[in-house]
C-alpha cells in the first residue's frame, strides 16, 4: 500500500521554540520503519507546503499523522483535507496526545486512533485496511463512533525497545540541513527511552507508559549513533542521564568504536549533582548541553509539583555542568499567582546561577496529568483552542491582570537572553561569537517569540479563541467499512460541527 505520514504545521497562535528550532519528525520516522514492504512518504508541513498537491501526486491509500496537544486541530485538518481529496483514503492519528487523551481526536474524518507505539501497531492497522479486516480485533486502538469512542482491548505500550527498527531518516534526508536546535545545525533527533521513572504531577509522560520506562540497551544506542551523519545529536528522552550502568557501558562502546558526537540531553538536577564522575566522562565524549527541569526557585514550589528534588540540587547541578563547560538549557514553571516579587525572585535566580538558555512555561494542567482535576475549574481557555495549550500561554486564572502577566514573563526572557553584553559575559560553550550572523539570526527568532508574548493577552479574545478552535471545513461522508464507524450515526455530529463553523 501507499502510506503518507504527515507532520502537522505549527498553529498560528502557538508560542514556543518554532522560531529558534525545528527538529526532524522522529515519531513518523519510527512509524515508517515498521511498515516494511509498503511505499512510504513523509511530508513535514512545518517545512513543506502543498498537502493537496502531494496527495494528488502520491495517491496514498492511508494517511497517518501525530501531534502533541497544541497540534490536535491541525491533525484533524489534515484528516479532513485527506477525506475531501478521497473519502476512500484511510486516516490514522497517533502520538502522545492520542495515547493519553484519544477523545480529542473524535471527528468524522478520523478513521482510527492509535494509543501506544505506532511502530508496532500501525502495521496491524494497515494490514486490516488492506485485507478488509475489522479494526475492533486490534488491541490498542480507539475508534470514533459519532461523539463516542470504541476502545479495543489494551496492549502493552510497546515491546522490548531493542526490537524496534531504527527510524527511517532517509525519508526526510532532503530536509536534513534544515533541522536545527539553536546553534546546533544540522541536528539529528534520537530516542533511547520511552516513559519516565519519576511521577511529577504536571507531566503525563510517565502515565502514557503506565509508569513503566522502556529503555534501549547501550549496544542498540551505539549502533544507531554510528549511522547518524549529523554531528549534533539531540536525545529527546525525558531523562537520558539516569542509569549509571547503562551510561558507563555506552561510554565504553563509544570510545572503543571512536564514535564522536556533540550531545544535547535531558537530566535531573539531583542526578547531576550526585554523579560528577559521569558528567566528567560524558563531557569528554562530547556532551555539550543538558536540559534540566529546574522548574522552580523555591522548595515549596518543587514540593507542590512532586518533583522529589530541591533548589539546592538545582544550584549544585548548574555549577557542576558549568565546571565542565557544558551549557545548561533550563526549564522553569511559573505559577498563576505570581506577582512582582515572584518575577524579581526568578530574575535573581537566573542571574545568581548565570543562566542564559531558558524555557519558562506558565503552569499548564494538561488533561491526563495528576493536577488536571485540581485546576480544571480554573481553566480560562477552551479545551478545543488547542493552539493555546502550548506550555507558553497562560490558560489559568492569574493573580495579575493577564496582560501584565504576559509582560512580566516577557521581561524575564528579555533580561536573560536579549542582552548581547550578558551573552558575551557568560561565555557559552555552544554559542557562536556575538558578531556572527548565526548569533543575530537566533536573536531575530527570539524577538519573534518576544513579540508573541507581548501580544499574548490578545490571543484570549473571543475572536482569536474561535480561530484557535477552527478545524477546517467539516467532513460528512466517512467511508463505511469493516471496523470503521457507522455512517448514519456520524451524520448528525458532522452537521452540528458544520453549523458551529468547526
């Protein structure tokens, strides 16, 4: 069969890193790897245009897409576009949001929702489409039926990770020079663990895998690294620096095979502060930057997140990484009750610890997290305005006026990252000199993000929220087939959505 895998574009309202980083569609590359024997094409709508033209040229039998919460409406737009092009073409949606909140994808244009590992589930789905078999017999699916979901029996999130084929990077090789992270260019994206060992209440990564992390072996990781052409490798595990035994074995293999890369990885502050030997070893191997979920500047805030770490861990980890010339990409979460003294404390923490690379996210209680029930009555943004659920918009009631909250958040970013003098003073390892075009190119991208924050409060107007809820023209003629939805039960829902301008 001909199968097209499509990455959705970034929604217009979404504030985030889209102006300073674009990474390869790793999840779709993994799905493609599991579909051996089929003709596969990946379309990256973040970098490419003309979906309808590509559909007419490739003529797929199946189109699959995946996304995070902010891309739900864009994924549904893709499915609707596909169905308008050809009602007979089957549509499949997957990814972390589909796994955790499949209800978000109920739509007449969506034939099937994969809850779990698409690499091993998608071949079963494609076989069912090809042979006319019922989807109800395939574990791990959610099938839209009107305004409800039919869920098939559960399956383990994924098999042993070493059994998963390596991602098909060749399918986006024509775009490889356009994938980058800040100044790391070009960059390859890699995954070695699915899930997480910790249970922070604002995160649902660990819940997707039922609290069970699935980790690849050191040998498997080294084999993939040996095949990656890019010098920079962004390992997207929630925590990569976690298992001393695996890290030691991997370091030995990389040294023996002469594999040398520049690594961007995630780690916890408490692990870093307690394992200087590992940090020193990986600094020699090419560890250039570490993403740390610092989250907060007070222990009380960290306790409220079930972080199981302290501010002292944060400070010690930052100092240790700086000792070995490793840049810190710090993640911080601001609370809805922040006032001027809280913003001042945040700036002081940034200055005291010489931080530059930052991702500051207003607290966002995602559906599926432990704190969702606690905060759901304080949510001020429609659940269908998915583009604003981007970990950058404030979707809760704030103590400050909303406009002031956004401006306060912006002032922290400007203080930390938009001063060339501060940039030079910090002497960052992964950054180019301030007089180069690469530096100013990133600054221009950062200024676009700053503009989004400056006008962020306007995204909450009735008109803009309606735009953020838009899913494109409704599709009212789903294909009746074994395992698909009943046509008559869907028509009323489709008419309602069309009347609402969905």
